[in-house]
C-alpha cells in the first residue's frame, strides 16, 4: 500500500534507538536515559486529556482515575519503556497548548488531522469518527448534518466537531437558511447533559462515545444519520521530541505483533476500531 507523503517511515538507526530505549522496561526509569531526561518530569510520562470519551478515555463517579481502552494501552507501552505514567485531566481545548508548552509530554489521544500535524506528530492508536446524537424519538427531526440549520447544536470546544460546525454554519448562511445555535462545552458529558435536558436539539459526538451512550441509554438517546469515519486517534507528540515518538511507535508495534494490542482492544469491546498496523501520522485527513 502506498503511504501518503505526510507519513513518517522509520528505518535503520531510528528503530535501533527505539529498541535500545524500550530495553529499559524491565527496570525502573533512569533519569539519565535520554528518553527519560526529555520528559517534563524525568522518568514520568505525563499524558493530558479531557477524560470525557467513554469507553476510550474517561473518569467516573467523582474519581480522578483515568480509565478506558486508551489509558490501558498507555500504561502498557509506558511500562515497556520503563516509565511511570501520570494522566492529567484538562479541558479539551487546553490539551495541545499544554503539550506544546511542555507542561505535558503527550496528548493522550487526539484526532490525527493535518492542521494538528503542523506542530505535532501522531502515533496512531485506534480509528476515529463522528456522528450526530438526538433524544430518543428524534423530536427535532434531524436526519443528518444537512438538517442542522436553525437547530441548536452541542459540541466540545477544541474538537474537530467545532470546525465542522463552523463549516455547516457557513453553508447555512450561503443557502440563506437560519443559523445554527452552536453551543460549546468543556467536555463530552456536559454536552450530552445539554442534549438530555433539551437545552440543545442535537449533539455532535465521537463515534465510539455515541455508540456506548446509545447502548447504555436506548430509551434516552439515538443516532441521527450515518456515522462519518474520520482520522484515527493518535498520541500527540511535539515534533522536536522525535526520540519519544520513535520509542512509543516501536513498543506499540511490538504490542500489535505479540497480540497485546488486540487483547486490550477486545477487552473493551472495540474490535471495530482497532488498527491493522501502527503508523506515525497515518491519517488521510
């Protein structure tokens, strides 16, 4: 398969370096190692996320513990690199700025999109997508994104859905249709609560989140229109941290080859979004 030009292919020396770094996994983190020393806190991988995308990455019941498919994958690859891992829960729109400011080492998992690849490289983790969610019975009569004009729409601030909502807003204006009432929220659960309480007509949600939401609450929510498969979720790493990027890529590839990746994905019932191979900047979006 021919790779798009933006994909990074690791060869020779880069793989050798990553292999050497992964070799420390059997012991504790050593702050003198180049990989460990490159982190904001030597020996500790600090991963930032909103923690609001169930079942991929979320917190529950007032607990600060980050759980889900992606935290489990992260703990595994960090352990193989001989690193501790600490999850920092921040608002969605603060994740990437915090990583670029070196407050955090990586974005736990964010959409691998071209605009973001200007400042970050992504080691892709799972497939991604979006879909519209409405109240059960679809009282607003939304059948897809073409029906958003004149409706109230919940999105998470800083998400790819925010950009899509702005595009649809312009399309409504160009067509002389009523504007969309776009309401931005700090995280997914708050946006869903707005839909549940009828403060908005529709929510633009991540696909995995929406599927879980409808499964858990079939009498409250339903999907509107067809899902759109988009960029994969990837670990966002500053472009100047190539050593960290290459090391994570190497151990995730090993996890895929030895079956650990597929096992963890299956434990969360998310086989449909598992990747066939691990790539760097593997998105076509």
